[in-house]
C-alpha cells in the first residue's frame, strides 16, 4: 500500500489532533501559503449530507458519520498535492491511520490540555462528541485520544503560538524536508 511512485514534494499533507487544536484553520492557511487545494473532511461530509455534523450524528448516528469519514479520507489521501484536515476522531480507525500514513505526510498538531480548555467555548456547539460531557469527562477523552495521535510523521507544537506562526513553522519544516530528501 502507499504511493511509492509519488515524490515527497507531491505527497498530500494530513493534519491530525484533538478537536479544536486548529486542524481546519491551520490546514487552510498552509494550503494558501503552498498554493494547494484545501480539503476539510468534516466540511466534505457536511456538504454531502447538507447538514452540520451535530445534525448528522443526531439523524443518522455516529457509525454512519465514521463510515463516510473513512471513505472520503480514502478518496482524497490517494491524490497528489492536497492539504487535508481530518476530524479529531478519524485516527481512532486503524484503517484511516494506515491509509494516511502510507500515502501522505501526517502532521500532528499538539496542544496542551491547559491551553485547550481555554478554547472550549469556541467549539462546544459544533462538536457532537463534546456535548453533554463535563469538563472532567472531556479531559479524560482528551488524554485517551492522545495515544492515537502518536502515529504521525511530524509533531507541531502549537501552545502560545498564533495561527500564522504555526502555519509558517509547518511550511518551513516542509521546505526543509523537501530540500533534504527529494
Ligand atoms: N493557534 C491558535 N491560536 C488561537 N486560536 C486558535 C489557534 N488555532 C485554532 N484556533 C481557534 O480554535 C478554534 C478551533 O479551530 P479549528 O481549526 O476549527 O480546530 P479543529 O479543526 O482542530 O477542530 C477556532 O475558533 C480557531 O480560530
Ligand atoms: O473528534 C471527533 O470525534 C470529531 C471531531 C470533529 O472534527 P474536528 O477535530 O475538526 O473538530 C468532527 O469530525 C466530529 O465532530 C467528530
Ligand atoms: Mg476541523
């Protein structure tokens, strides 16, 4: 499996990490800086169902969302030169991990719990997985999820960095890798 005939520079880039770490925002900015297409998997799913993720979860259930998520990731990760942000739950599926790690360069956006919890009000209304949970339950989920994100190619620290700085760090890291290895 994997795109062995694709050069490092052509490989698509995938952003993973917990809900709210900035995958969508930073992915979109990195795409702009590299003149590449940006694909947000959640937005693709929402487009297909014509409703937000919270409604998809309520109407069809999480299982349907997860299956669609896998199929859309499978489709885009095999293409060249895309910047792809997946949802925070995607890497819970081993198949998705394999598809992304073998076809793309996977960046894990890392944010500490202390910084993350300051951001909760920005995201709670649009994340069905967080709704109805206490802060302690969310904290447990945050730490449980981290093990899935250890499967990546590169880790990006985002604490105390604004969106622009994180995106610039990623672009710099990519340019260095492309020069070194291609
Ligand atoms: N480095 C950052 N500093 C401050 N706010 C951020 C940063 N990255 C993302 N945000 C904000 O956090 C919220 C969640 O970001 P989003 O890109 O939707 O995360 P994700 O796609 O990982 O769930 C947004 O309101 C976004 O503007
Ligand atoms: O972590 C999760 O289980 C989810 C994360 C969300 O994406 P973001 O990580 O972009 O918030 C979205 O896919 C859905 O609400 C489920
Ligand atoms: Mg997102």
